[in-house]
C-alpha cells in the first residue's frame, strides 16, 4: 500500500478540486440572475426556462457529453468559431470540462437559489424600497443576506455534484492525466486495470468526502448564524 | 370636501374587484384615516401613494413635489421621502433592532424639508431603547411593530403611511400600541395616512376621516364632522354617536367627577385620573342623548346642554329618528322615537336642550 497516494493520484485530486471549485464559483454567479428571474417573473417563459435548467437532472450524462463534444469539438459550430478566433477547440481540455460541468450542475445551483429567493419574497424588497434602497442596493443588502442558506446549499450541491460527475467528463474530457483526469474517471481506470487497492483509496476518499459534505450542509442550515461568525 | 390641502391623491386604477377612483386633498398634519371594509381599495390606494403599485392614471403630490403625474412623472418608491409601516412588521431578519432602524438612515440624504425628528427621539418616543441589540425573533408582536414604526420614522419622512399596523396583533397588543400612535400624532408634525377597518382606531386616532367603499370615496372631512353626519356611514362600535375632543378642566374630588370643556360646552364625567389640561376624546352615543324643549329641572341627568336642531332623519329602526344637534361649534346626535319628534314638534332651527345620560372616554 505504498503507492495509495502516488503523484498521479495527487494530481488527479487537484484537477478535481480545481474543476469543482471553479465550477461552483462560476455557477453561483451565473445561477443568481436565472434563479432571481425564475423566482420573480410572471412571464409565460418561466416554465420552459425552468424545464431547460432542470434538463441535466433527467438527461443521461453521456447524452449531454455527446452533444457538448459535437458542438465544442474541432468540427462543431462552437469549435469552429473558437478556432477561427485563434483559440483551441474546447474538447479534451480543462476549459471544455468546466463548460460541461457548468451545464451539468446548473440545476443544483439554480433550484436552491430560486427556492431561497421565493422564500424571501417581495415584502423585504418593498420594505427596503420604502427605506430609500435602490433595487440593486436592496438586492445586495437584503435579498442576498436573507438568501444565504440557499447559497450555502447551492455551493455545496454544485461542488459535490461536479466532483461526482463521470459521464460528461469521460465524453468531453478525454481522461488526460494532469489535465482532464478526475477522481471518478481514475477510479474507473484503476478498476479496469484491476488495481483495486488504488481504487479503494480513492473511492473511500470520495465516500468520506460525500459524508462530510452532507454533515456540513445539515449543520450549516441548522446554524446559519454560527456559519456567519 | 376640502379642496385645499398640501397632499393631493387622484387615482383611477382598475382592479379585478373594483375600480379605484379617488380625488382627495388631504391636510398636511395629523392622522388621516382611510376607513373601509376589506376590498374597498384602501390598501391599494396606499400602495399607489408609495409607488409600490403603479396606477396608469394618477396624480400624487406631497408638499408641492410631484411624486406621480399620469405616465409622465413616476418617482420610484425609493426616491419618495415617505415612511411605510406594513400590516406585518416585516423587520429584516438578518439585522438586529438597531441595524433595522438605521437601515434607512444611511441611504439618501434627508430632503430639504426634512422633519425635525432625531433618531434618539424616535427611539425614546416608541419606548424601544432597551431592545436595540435584540434580534427581531426575540421580540413580541407589539415590540416588532413599534420597531417597524421607528424604522419608518428614522428616515425623516414627509409622509408616513400605515397599512393596518395593528391588524396582525391581538387585542392586548393593540392596546399596547395605540397609545404610542397617539403620542406620534401629538408630538410629531408628520402627516400620516392610516388605513384601518377598526372603529376603535378611528375614534382614538383620526383627525381627518376618509370613508372608502368599493374604490369610491363615500365621505371625507374632519373626523367629528364625518361621524356626526345625519346618515352616519361610519358607526363606531354598536351605535352611532358624536366624537368630541375635550380638555380636562376641573376635578371634583368629593364626587369623583371631572369637568371637561369642548367647543360648545362642558360635560361632567367619571374621573379616570387624567390631569387637568390633558386633551382627551369622548364619545356621546346617539342613544344616550334625549331632547327637551324646556330646560329640564328635577332630573338626575347632570349633563344638559343648549342646542339647536339642525336636521332630522329616519333611523334604521322604523320607530326611531336620528336628530342632529348643533351645540356651539360641535355636533351631537340624538336617537329618539319618531313619535317624540312629532309630539315635541321638532323642526330644523329650533332651540332645545340635550340631556346626555352617558359620556364614554375613548382610550
């Protein structure tokens, strides 16, 4: 068991954390306006847009990965565009992985935020307006702090869900060590190569990680004030 | 109705249940109560004044500055120098009491005509100095509503809007807050628009009364005038009656009575310990007033006032009539039988004596 955490494994864990961390930060920024719109709009587009956002929940990850590969790859429309702009195609590199993760984990960020904004309701924003707060000011000083539990849930779920993604990564990432190989694909690799000891080490790590996440989430949601200090 | 007044509210706003159609000029001081049943449009009207609803056709002018003029001028809520107290206290749950009160203070420069109300005096006036470091969840319902009122006042509004601020409270809490609202009226110079459907709040607080019914103004004017109309639209409690503003003049320690004066005469009532000079409100119910054409002698009734008959109308009960009496500058209502009207030969302009059997102090 000397090689249970070799150089390669450390590299893979780092790529995974980098991917999940970056995806989570971008998702919280990206999901906020979508969730805000879904929580407040009376437009007829609400249901179609909500369904689009929820699509990755029911779509097989390989299907999502396949379409991403087709669009982002060197022969796809976006791939052609990025190459014409002098950039590489996003298939088989870290950027492509981030894009895939953003789409794959989008509902896990949007839905908790939407629930949080709906729970906050219109009233605190109206109160803020009667106290001279501009809409943007009211959003920052009232809606955001009141929606904090939603942000915690969204962050934790997005992070965990990105760490656990497999199908999309396999389709679009290419499993390149140090670049696009993540823990879940490496476990698969170890099992294929009959390296059960290494697979165990990573799998147990993931198990522990998931349990800790759930514990943390329950704890933070029950003590939102302790999380502040 | 008053065509002067520094506050103009002209609205036409189609709602699913009614058409809100009002054209009001309101006084720049004291409490104007918007009174009406639920669904009469009073909350919608208040929200339009605040800019929380946008009526397509509306003119809202306060102290010479135009807040809305149809489609051409529309100040968003946060640019209007107003305070708003919602039915539920709606304190910000993530801030403590002091932070809630200071929220509006740091935002926007106080306007040129800012009211001379300091934060300390607001905190003092509402008796919340001891609560400043508490969280909203640690307050009682009544305390929360007092903090919400303080928060609205702290922004130095030119107009304070209150939307049934006592409706979410039980009877005990209402009694706890009513005196504070009375103090606000007496000590601040801010005009207030106060929405309610509770008669006791009208009796206690209103200086000016507007009665709304399905989006229309049915009556409007100084509260004593509206209440003593011959066909009262607003019946406070279980009977029609007049509301008089009085000041405590003299105590009769021996008989535990107190003499109060009002524009039109004096009354004796039970001494409840109010100090001389204090302003109070009393109600004289129509059913407690009888009429004599000559000055009654040898009667147990202590309060007998000379009046003139102004008008006589049939009451809801067929056998009864409602007589409107002018007593100096004040108006009293008397409910007597129609047979008595006939046998006394009462007609408008006649000099009579009003015998008042009971006077109720409003608290």
